[in-house]
């Protein structure tokens, strides 16, 4: 077990196995987890929990699957894993009624997944669906808390407008960057929706919201395939809205969310323009790259290497300014991705105001004035659920 140094954060899984596991001995338990489910000593949570006497016969896995290497969603609904001696269910293939029927058969459901701290990152929507599924049942939900890697950047973004909801990327009622840990988010959602779900959050020890992940002496386990490092996760926050355009964000390269570009971009011109904005936390280097899948697959792209220099920043501001520059420099090439007559960016932002302000070439100050209304409302309601 890690030492008690203030610099060493003890995760919810560490605290549960040390102090609470005996309460769940011989209970029938479903574990909601994926490849991020390891304790601070790098032992798989399934192994640690079984060693404590817990009976775990089934696992519910989120997007990217139990092992974390699926690009999106597995087509299998469930399968038997003999090596682990359990059945694995892929959550995205279950509707609300099926999920309720599955989970309420257990004495307890243990949720242990490393979240990123963004509304569009699907694990928070998975948590919401599980809380809903257990509402009105006798099944206890145990949330093993983990750090929010983006918490140091605070709350940022619009609250979710009901007109732009979607099941996986736009369903949690909070700004895009909500600063909650996964445990705090569970308590908030239960109260927000006035649900009766029995929730027990196992808190971390020595954790503070202002801590950057690389200061915690915890190994970074990529929460999804294209976030191989903490730096890529920070960049993801700063580039998120480009996912809703025809710009490659480096998926299919060795630098996902560090390279951005397209075949029609002049790297030197883009780098010069972005560097002229003089961001404190980012600098931009001209680069060429060739994505091996997804946007601009197998095409040589001109663009920039987005280099995070450290420190605090407003992720909505950085993403807005970069997106606006690209539309200004390449108005004939840039476009918003549209699915079934809906703009993907509106689902990410939770509103159409981000897109409309980019299109109008507004300043970020104008957008931020409108954003602050959402943020202030959220601040006033979130405080009572903060555990750290």
C-alpha cells in the first residue's frame, strides 16, 4: 500500500479494500469497470475485491470495452470470459429497461472507472444511467472515487440545454467541465433528479482539487485509446470542439490531440496566427502528419503541434479561439460536422451559442458573458456535494 505522504493520493479502491470490503463479503456484486480499474499498487480491482471476499460474477463495461482498446462500441451485448470466470456486459448495448433488469438482481453495484471530467466523455453518462436504473431498488451503488484530471481548470462551459441532449455525449446536467469527481457527480445527480438510489461514495485520501494528476504519484492509465498521456488529456480539453469539424485532431497518429490539421492548411501561416494570440499555456509548432484512420485518413495534413507549457487556462477559451482562427483562415474549407440535421458541436457545447458565436466572429468575452450565467447557477448548486 502507498505511504501516508500527503503527496500520495489513496484512491477509492484503496480505501474500500482497506476499510469497507468486509461489509460486502459474500454479497452478489456487479462491477462496473474497465482497463482503468487498478489500485495505487497496480493491482486489478477485480483481483483485489475478490481477495477481500467479494463475490463478483459479472462486469458491466463502458465504451471501449473492458480492456480499453476498442475504438468505439463493441457489437457484442455480453460474453463469457473464462479466464476471469465471469460474464461481461457491454453497457452501450443495453437500453434503460434492460439495464434496470440486469442490475437490480445484485445486492450491490460497484462503480470504479477513471473519468476525465467532461460532460461529453461518456463515462459520466454511464454513471447517470446506472443511478437511474437503481432508483427505487434495494441494490446499493458503491462509487469508488478517483481524481478528476481536469479539476484544476475549474468549472467552464454552458449547462446542458434540453434541445441538445444525446444519450452518450450530452446527458449529464452540468457544464462541459464540471470539476466534480465521479463520486461527487453521483451525489449531485441523485439530488438533482430527486432519486432514491442508495449511493455510498468511498472517498479518496490526500486528494485536493487543485492537484495536477502528474503530482499525485499515481500512474496515468489512458482512460480511452486516444489519451495516452496526461498531456494529451489536457490538450483534449483545449481542442474538444475541433472534434465537431473536418479538422484532424491527430487520431491515428503518435500524437493524438497534440497534432491538428488538414490537407489544405499551411502550417507556417496557422502557427504564426495562433502564436500571435500569446496564450500563456500553449505554443504552436508547424508540422505535417498523416492520420491512419478517421478524419483525413491517409492524407498528408499541414497543421500545428499544440504544445502545452503548463499552468492554468480556460479550456473553452482556447478551443474557441483556435476554432475561430481556423474558420477565419480557411472559410472555404472549414465546416461543422452535421449528423441527421444536427450539428455535433451543439451536442458537445450543450447549446448552439458556441457555434453561432464562432460563425459571427464574436470575441470570447461576448461568449463568456453568456456562459457565466450557466456557471454561476451551477456553482451555487454544486457546493453542497463537494467532498474535497
